[in-house]
């Protein structure tokens, strides 16, 4: 039953990865500012585990690009790699980190995934996707400065969503409160 539940949740996160950006793309440059596709992928890794997070990180941008042309094909390879790393690392870290304080586990896993995904995306852009025309300044500007509103949204909203899903009993609690 656990595997079926994770598959259903992962499918929902992939669907959110396609639908959520549509709402944001009516605003110019909103995708790179608010990062709407990152949220479902990070949630999938944190809630369903690394295999599902990895799959969501691959399928969400691929399906979104095929169905809505967002992201454009030119940006798809680097975005696909970045999101795959987000889902993978978020799922691995939440599995490996056990501080006994769930909020701390969530934040370590979330921020660790966000940093790792940005580092991998920067390296891939510098060496493969934009070789010779990608600089440290472009990476900092695109990954941190322009994306700051999206980063803040992720840091605030993702733990809230996880706790709301636990409270609604849609996902299992990681730590039971002692009585």
C-alpha cells in the first residue's frame, strides 16, 4: 500500500509541476523569479523519497515542455538536470538525516537539495550546456539573486505544506510526539 500511495503522490507532484508554472507564466520572467516547478519536485523528494523525487524532477519539466512549451527546449536539459538533483537529494537527505526534530530534518534536507541542485546546474551549464559563455556572475545572478523570491517561497511554504499534509493524515508523521 505504501508503494501505491507514493506512486499516486508522485504523479500528483508531476501534475503540479506542469500546472503550477502555468499560473506564474502570465507574469514576465516569473518562472526564473518564483521557481514554481521546483516546489512540487522538492515536495516529492521529501515526502515520497529519492526514487520518486528523481522521477518527478525528470518528468515534470519534460512533460511541461512537451505540453506547454515551458520551459523552452533550449532550457530543458539544464533544468531537467537541476530538478532531478533537487528531487534526488531532497529524498536522500530526508532519509539519512535524523535529528529527532522534524523541522530541522526538513530544513537541512530542503536547503541541502536547493544548494546541491544549483551547484550541479551551474557546473553543467559552465561545462556542457553553455560552455564558454557561462560565468560565476551569471550563475550567482540567475541561481540566487533573480531567484531570491522563489527561494524564500520554498523555504517558507514547503515545510508548511508537509506539516499540513501530516495533519490531514495524507502522509505519515516522521516522529510521533511522546505523550
